[in-house]
C-alpha cells in the first residue's frame, strides 16, 4: 500500500469520533435471518479468492496500521466492547468477517470505509488476515465484573459445554477450517452484544445452527455465558505480558 494512502486513512481514523458516514455504508437491513438478505457462508465472491491465496504477514502488517487506530496495534480491541479483540483470530474467520462487512452482509458503519479502502483486493485481504493471526492474545481484556462473577461463570460454563463447545472448542479456540471464531480473550461487553444481535437475527451472516441454539436464550443466560466466555484462555496463544506481541 502506498504511504499517502496509509496517511489519509490514518487521518480518517483520527477523525472517527466526529465522522458519521464517510464512504456511505449500505443502509442496514432490518429483517431477521429468515429474510432473503440472510447469508451465512456462500462460497462466492472475493472471500473465496482471498482464501485461496497465501497471505503475506509482512505486507499485512503495513495495512494493519490503519486498523490499529480502533483495534489497537496489539489487536487487543477495547474492554468497553466497542472494538473487538482481533489478535490470534483464525485467518479464515477474519477473511469471512471482513468480506461480509465489505459486502454489507454484516452491518458495521464505523468500520465500513476502512474495510473498503484499506484493502483493495483479495491479496491485501489475505495479507492483513495472515498478520492478525500471528498476534498473541492479550490476557488483560474486559471480563465480567459483577460481584456474582463466580456464580455467573459457573452457570455460563454449564451452558457453554452443553451447546457451544462443539463448535467454539473447549478453550474457545474455534475451528479454522469451519470458520468458527476464536472466543478466548474476547471482551465481555463485545461478546454480550454479539450474542444478543445473533439471537435477535440482526447479524445476518451468522451461522444458522448457532442461531437456532441461542434463539431461546434469555438475557440472563446470555450474561452468564458471556461471563464464562470472557474468562477462557487458549494455551499457547496467549501473550506473555500485558503489552502483547510475545507468545507464551
Ligand atoms: C473506525 C474504527 C475501526 C477501524 C479503523 C477498523 N475497525 Fe474493525 N471493527 C470495528 C468495529 C466497531 C467492529 C465491531 C462491529 C460489530 O459490533 O459488529 C469491528 C469488527 C471487526 C472484525 C470482526 C471481528 C469479529 O470478532 O467478528 C474484524 C475481522 C475487523 N474489524 C477487522 C478490521 C481490519 C482488518 C481493519 C483495518 C483494515 C479494521 N477492522 C479497521 C471498528 C473498526
Ligand atoms: C454450529 C457451530 C456453532 C455453534 C453450535 C455455536 N456457534 Fe457461535 N459462532 C459460530 C460461527 C460460524 C460464528 C461466526 C458467525 C459468522 O459466520 O459470521 C459464531 C459466532 C459467535 C460469536 C461472535 C464472535 C465474534 O467474534 O463476533 C459468539 C460470541 C459465539 N458465536 C458464541 C457462541 C455460544 C455462546 C454458543 C452456544 C450457545 C455458540 N456460539 C454456538 C458457530 C457456532
């Protein structure tokens, strides 16, 4: 990517709080997953091309500079739940999510202009994903902080092991081949927001089997299961120190 492009995107990122609509994201569609707009993982478009390519993490690091404005240079995101932690996520998952955001299948007006402009072709998408995947997962992320944390985590663990472990794994490691995201190290508030949106049919790119499973969950159950998920850690993928960048 050319330097002047990085600079102009960095300027855009610095202006984020003041900006509302930069490059005009597609208007959000309000139907549930039964609607025609719903699509989970159709094997088409730039996603398929990017998945076939070998990502170059060195090039991806350059592109990621723009992303770091929100997701932080370490990929840690923010505990307040606005920006998810990305570090250590499977490249396949990253490519799918970014392609979905670019296509307007997953609403993300804040990030849309950056997702569109920072990576201009499938190769740059593959490179950026390859880089993010190499980052270690910070241990110092947003957890459930209520006084009843132990009870919530225990309740959440029971639900998780019954209904979620099969896909997201014992330690929240997901599954690279099947596009199941890493959950370990993710912020509590982000998890709760995503689970609510997936349950309520607002994330139109969500796995249909998962949607079926969480449809009957109450808000209280989502709190418990998010509390548990935010307590998980993945052996071998976590950072050695709080600042990130070195794996244990
Ligand atoms: C202006 C802030 C901003 C910038 C810059 C930004 N993002 Fe994001 N990103 C977000 C927000 C907000 C979300 C969460 C959206 C939601 O709640 O669904 C997100 C979500 C994501 C996700 C989905 C994560 C998940 O767990 O499903 C990926 C992947 C991602 N961003 C990658 C990137 C990459 C790569 C770049 C750089 C090209 C980038 N982002 C730049 C704000 C930003
Ligand atoms: C059939 C496999 C499957 C099952 C079962 C499943 N999930 Fe998922 N989950 C997925 C996939 C795939 C995604 C990514 C959605 C997409 O493709 O956009 C996801 C996304 C998520 C996310 C959002 C992650 C992010 O970074 O945005 C959370 C949180 C989550 N799942 C938690 C759960 C919990 C808790 C359960 C059990 C109640 C569960 N899942 C059951 C496959 C599954």
